[in-house]
C-alpha cells in the first residue's frame, strides 16, 4: 500500500469480510497499527479504526477478541473506551488488559472488581503498581484468595488502616500471615502484634527480619496466656474503634460506602467483627451497649436500632438472621424469636425508635438502671417515649 487512502480502503474491505479469518486479519492489522511506535496515526485514522473495532467487538469470536486484547494491552495509546470494554469482557479476553494495560484508571478497575467475577479480581490483584484505593476495593470483596494474592503483590500499595485490619484478620485467616510478614511495608508494631498468634516458623521470621527484642515478645505471650486463663470471657474480641476493624469501619462510613446491603454482604462473608464495627459507626452505639442491642435474645434492640436507621423490614430480617452467628453460645434462631422481632419492628414508631437510640448513646450503666425501672412499671422500652 502506497498511501493512507489505500490503507484505509484495505481496512474497510476487511471489515466487510465476515469470515473468522477476515475478522482475525482485521483486528490484527488495526491492533498492529496502534502498537507500532513508528506509526503516527491521524485523529481521523484513529477515530475510524476505533469505530470499526467497537462495532465488531461483540460479534467477534473469543479467540479474535483475545488476540486483540493481547495486542492492545501493550499499546502506548490505544482507544480508551475499547480498553474498558475489553477489561469487562470474559476473563479469557480481559486478562491481558487487566494485567498489563496502563490505560485503565482506578475507578474503572474498581468497577471491574465490584461487578465482574472472582477471576477478574484475582488478575487485578496481580497487577503492577496498584493504588491504595484499588487495594481497598480488593480487600472489601472479603475473598480470601483475592486478598492473599494482593498481599503477595509487592508492587501493590496498601493503606496503613487496611494493613492493620488484615494483620488482625490473620488471627482467623492463616493464609494471610506469611504474605503479610514478607511485605516490605509491614510496620514493626504489626509484626510484633502478629507474633502472638503465628506459627513457630513465622515467629523466627519475625525475629530475623524485624528489630524486636525476643524476650519482650515472650513476656507478652506469657501475659496474654495468663490473662486468658484468668478470665476467658473478658477476652472475647470487641469492636474497639482503635482496633483495625474499627479503623476500617470508620473510614468506610466517612467515605459513605456503607449501606444496609453492604452490611448484609459483610455478614454473609462471615466478617462479624467488621459488621459490629460498621453497625457501631452507623448507629453511634458503643460497647457494651452495642453487643446488647445486636445480640439480645429477643431481637428487640436490633429491631429498634434498624427502625431508627430507617431500614426496610426485609433488610432488618436478613441482618437479624445473619447476625445471630456473632452472639456467644447458641447461634440457632428460634422461629418464634424472629416472629417477635418482626412484630416489634412493625409496631415500632420510627420517631420513638430514634428517641430510644438517643438514650442508648448516653452512659450505659445509667441507661441500664432507667430501663430496669421502666420494665418494673410494665412499659416496653420502645413505647416509653411515645407515651410521654
């Protein structure tokens, strides 16, 4: 071909060829034009080729889309909207783009994380130079394989709050421990904290790689063991705002990412401590009142709190059932317990619920005493203010 006119005509002729081989040649030709460093395309040429690819992309065989994805993943300046389309395609097509393309922006990666498959999340977790925002979105999936892959990615930036949360989660998820301890950005204080629950081999790694006095760690282990032996119930984990779950919860609430549906998602993933911290942030309740409201046997406290927070009845019912796994002792829900809670939810006046919540945010011991007085007078807590 001797000029841009003939070149464009060749592309247009290929676009009319609907055979698999014709589609392969067309996407390969255009892909090469975008990737060649010595080829300077005019705006008209770029627009024409982008338009051709946009119209063909959904009709192409997966093998053709995969080949195009491979070519454009390395391109310095490919069509942005086409890259986004390929990133949201089936994982076989999306993988090269998600792994290597520098065109994708953080909001686009976060949308893929939230709306595509676990395989998409895993590939993004292996991507180079992940920002803290994208790392946070990966952690929010609650998928242990995704989080472990993220921790193994030394190029990923992870915020201090999220790192603290994951260090605390490593008590429960053993697979987080080793990749956390091998990260170069793990702070000494977190490594020292993890020393209390990791394996002997990882304790040796901590001592070899962090500036920590071994005798001091051994003293801490002994202190913890003795404290738990003296009072096991006292050491049941609570959602302290200074703890990692509390820090993450406060940040998520401040960023307005927490909705009733998000609470349900957290519960379904078994993240009880994070749920407690989130509920505490949203409701303004603190321990021990928070635990009493969430886990009392009749569900009255949770019904009042959800009513005051303007949640819908199906949402309350789902949160009630899923949250039972967080209470100590028997976690089986008696159907009569749910029926009573739903009945109270229906009868509760929202304004009265808001007033009850205001009183619960005051000093817990004082409020406990006033409720005992109200109970002795036969006044249900949700109706006390309504009657005034």
